[in-house]
């Protein structure tokens, strides 16, 4: 086996991550019914506990990119992520679409978010701008708030403006398989129809082989509130177990990968690249 550039000579690096919690995204898009009170979302009461239970006995911790609004509404749920050893990353205050929000509004969202982080006693080092796109904005804004790495839509990993870049491809997002509107983005069984976890796993395995061949990095993205059936949760477990068992792959928590990249910038070309956004 050809030795790679990752720790231990591994040929690729991979992490499994999660997005969203509660009603935040629906409030942002004004799709949450005005007459329905917030505070009892199924992603908090059902899906998050099931995901955390699945992760409990697995050796690699994950990163949950959570809208900071949840700290006001679901502080115990956010703390349950931290208490289980996982990282909480920034995913906006209320899932603001980063590429369509001006800098003043972004700073307001960041200031409000960090006020809540301080109240909870946590300090995120990971940022994933909602929709994964920067638009006309610079990575330096994230760096100014103390983030160590950013996870953007695209395929170029490296170090830029003092931040590690941990990208994800849209075909590595669960919505491309489960949710109409996203589904056009997938390569495996293309079309606008949802497919099952078996197709997702087949595509994710192919993506991993492509990543290994390129000597690169891949971040898989799962949305907490779409893990609403046992077979979807089991698919994540299957993927993580396969990553752990593959001696060609460094399966690690996002922050560990980012810190290794920042300590070895000579191995990586620092550049940003983003794919087209999904239709949502």
C-alpha cells in the first residue's frame, strides 16, 4: 500500500458530522407554523437521543453544527452533545443563509451566538456557515471570532487565512438521498425521488474510495431531524464502523483533523472552492 500524507501514512482522512437542531431552520425560512409554539421539536426529543445512543460506544467523536438559538430553547440538549464528548460547532444563530446575509447582520449573529456560548460555558472552534457557502464574505471574519476551521461546500481542503478547510461534497449530504429538492444532487441512482439508506451507503462507500484514490479528505453530513427511522441511524453506524475498520483511512473528529492540517500546512494547498448550492 502506498503511504499517504495523513497520520500513520494513511491515504485519506474522514469525519462524520451532524447539522441542525430544533425549529431554527424552519423559523429562518418562515416555514414553522406561527400558531405552533417552539420547544418540543422531534429532533430534540427523539432523533438526537437516538443518534447519541448510537454514537455512545463508537470510538470516534463527532461534531454537531448547531444553530446557537438552540441554547436559549434547548440548553439541556446542547449540553447532552458536549457531555457525550462531541464538539458543538457554529451553524449560525438562526440558520442565516451566510452567502445572502450582509456582514453587519453576520456579526450580529456571531455576537449573539458567542454570548450564548459564554452562558453555557462552551467555546466552539468549528464553523459551518448555513448552506456551506461564503458568497462575497471572507474567511477572516470567522478567524476573527476564534474559529480554528471552517466546513464549506466543495472539494478543496487546506489551510487559508489561519483556518483549516474541511469541505464536504453535496453527494456526501444525507439530503441528497432522502429529501426531494436535494435529491437531484446525487450521482448514485440520479433523479428527484428519495431513496433509502442502502443507496446512501453505496454512494458513500464510492465517495470514500474516490477520496482514498485522491489522497484527500471527506466530511459526511447528516441532519439530526432526518434520522427519523432506525434504518437511517443504522446506516450512520455502518459507515462509521467501515471507516474505523479501513486501515487506509484516518477516521477522526473534525477538530483533530483540522489541528493536524494546521500543524502541517506544507502538505496542503490552501484555496476555497464551493459547489452550487442545493435547491432549498
